[in-house]
C-alpha cells in the first residue's frame, strides 16, 4: 500500500494549477486536503486561482458576444 505523505506548498500549488488542465487522482486530491488542514496560504492561493478562472471565463464570454 502506498503511503501518503504531506507535501510542500510548492508541490500543492503545482497540483492546484495542474487541476486546471487535468483531473487529479485520489492520492493527489487527498494530499491537497491534508495540506489545507495545516497551511493557511495554500487555500488562499486556491481561491485566487478560482477567482482568476472566473474572471477569465467572464472575459471570454464578453469577447465572444462582441465578436458576433
């Protein structure tokens, strides 16, 4: 059985960004959740990424409506 170890903030931020491009496996999702329990900065980073994604989605829809 594979042991789940706590990852660094650098690893977790890379996973948060990778989640934008691909589906994460369950060990990666568990690693993020465990890390969030002990770190205050990484959940803030995740919220910032989600905010940027939402803003980009709004910008894309604005650009698409004006181009037609």
